[in-house]
C-alpha cells in the first residue's frame, strides 16, 4: 500500500517538476525513507510492487535532476548575497563615526 502511495506521489512530482515546492520534495523524501525501512524489515514483495519500484527508479532520475537544479540555483543566490555583504562591509568598515572635519577658508 505504501509503495502505491509512493508511486502515485512520484508520478505527480515528475509531472509537475517546475511547480513543485520545497515542502513537496521533503514529503517525497520522507515517504521514500519510510517505504525503504519497511522494505528492509520485510523484503518479500509482489511482482506488481517490483514493477512500481522500477518505474519509481526511472522517474527518480528526473526528480533528482530537478532537485540538483534547485540546489545549484539556491547556491548561486547565496553566493551573490555573500559577495554583496562582503562588498558592503568593505565600505562600512573604513569609516569611523567619531571623526570630525574642520573646513577653513583661505
């Protein structure tokens, strides 16, 4: 039964890769962990379950590619934020608020 649920969720995720949210990916991973634990505890599965698992593995490649793309996009955005902070801090650290300037006319 859980394998069927995992299969349905995997198909839905593969069909809507662009619209999937982070929470949906987490839910899928959690469900996969649960199914794997159950399979390790009870390794005897039916032929139909084996077919579903092989289809899940095929769809998994597409989903993992999308997850890697999202990860690289997030990493690039984080890198931009960090470089912006470094440039901003370079300007902020050079000045002291206790400095005074006196202008004189000559």
